[in-house]
């Protein structure tokens, strides 16, 4: 694909950017360079290489969810000043 100033202007319009004429010329050259680098990457032989979506293996680091001892109601309510009778007291919602 040929990168022309018109292409840069169209991309800028889609991104809602207002570019000056010197910026259009600069970005056109930069886009050409970027696409040239990707063209070099497409020449690399990747036969037998598994796709990689993360640079390092992703593993689940969350512990297993095991039931444990629960606080009884009085013990839980003793830890808060926001209490009414046998319940936690919250702000009024209107």
C-alpha cells in the first residue's frame, strides 16, 4: 500500500486530528518506515512456531477457594462502630 499525504489526512480525519502540512509529510514518511519494517517481519520463516499472545506464560496465581472458619455475628459486629441491633448500619439511600 502506498502511503500518500492523502492517506495520512484520511487517517487523521478518522482519528479526529488536525494536522499541519509539515506534520502530514512527516507522518507519511514515518508510516512508510513502519510498514517497511512489518514487510521485513513478514519475510521471516515462522513454520512450526506456535503463536504467542503473551511474552511470558500466563498461569492462574489465585489460590484454591476452600471454606474456612467464619466469624460469628457478634464477633463481626464488634469490629465496627456502624451497628444497629444485630445488623451493620449503612447510609440512608433516597
